[in-house]
C-alpha cells in the first residue's frame, strides 16, 4: 500500500471513531429517557389497573 493508502485508512478510522463518539452518548440518553419514562408511567398504570379491577367487582 502506498502512503496515500495509509492516509486514507487513517482518515477512515478517524471518521468512524468520531461518528461513534457523536452517536454513543445520544443513544445512551435515549435509552435512559425511555427507561425513566416507563418508570414514571408505572404508578399510573398500576392505579388504572386497580381502578379497572374495582369497577369490574361492582
């Protein structure tokens, strides 16, 4: 491989690493937000289920 090949490979690796550095934190934030939204919605779901169950007993 000539020097141009090494330079091109180095740039390719650089682009891949920079793309990962850009995407990884965003993916992690999305995952955490999804988990926290589900956790916040859980009490409301439990309350709704309990209300529905009480309504069915009547």
